[in-house]
């Protein structure tokens, strides 16, 4: 076996590095984060039902204003619909389309902002009939909706950062990874929005009419 000279070693073509198999570290990190937050929401929503079944008398209490379904229904529909452009943007990014990823992210961002605005309007409509310190119902109402709104705000921040990254081409080389990760979180926000709507608004209204 002949030894290679220094020149041969330098000019010898190197094998291209193999792409890592399986899911990326970012994907597993997002799954772990979503799983943790899902457990948090499950616990706080379960506490609502626990106190509801333990309460003596009506729920919501007669001193509380019955939830208005117009605003929360509209907000829930908006955040669910915003998952569609996020999905389309994620699929476009998977094909290497930066423009498609940008448009899909922009649609989801607009939906998130609209949801937060409607949530604030809903809080203002409930106040001061329902307050945080008035009773258990009011505390849970603002705790659950506030927790969800805070997570939506985090998602809007992710979307805003992604928009900037795509716009200045920082994520243009590999748009699939960043867009798909943010999309996972946004789908989770849509699922939580339905759970919060059913627990806090819809079931409370049906329970009050029993």
C-alpha cells in the first residue's frame, strides 16, 4: 500500500457529510415544550370542572355575568382559520419556497393579533361584573383565558421573528425547519383555543341554563 503524498491528500475529494437521520433537535425540543404546556393547560382546565362540580349553587354564580359567546366564538374561529395559512406556508417552505412560507406566516400572524384584540375586548366586557378576586369563578376565568392569551402572545412573537428572518433571507436557505417548528406551536394554540372555549364559555353557558 503506497503512502499518499501531502499534495494528494490536499486535492483528494472529501466525502460529503451525511444528513442526520431522524428528527432534528429543534423538533424534539418543540415537542417537549408543547407536551409540558399541554399538561399545564390540562391541569388548569380540570380544576375548573372540579370547582364547578364542588360548588354549591349555580355555576357561574348568580352574582357573575354569564359569558357572552359572540366574542370568544369569533376569536376561536379566527385562530383556527389562521392555522390554514400556517399549514400552507409550512408545506410551501418544505418545497423550498421562501415566499410561500412568508405569506403563510403572515396570515397566521394576522390571526393571532386579531385573537388577542378580541380577547382584550372580551375581558373589558366582563369587567367589573367578573373580577380576578371576586370569587373562584372569576379567578379561573381570568387565569385560564389569561394563560392562553399569554401563550398566543408568545406564538405571535415567534411568528414576528420568523417573518423578519424570512424577509431578510436569514431563514431563506432552509425555510422548512424554522417554519415547521413555529407551525407546530401554532397548531397547538388552535387546539388549546378550542379546549378553553368549550370549558370556559360554551360549557359554562350550557351549565347555567340547566
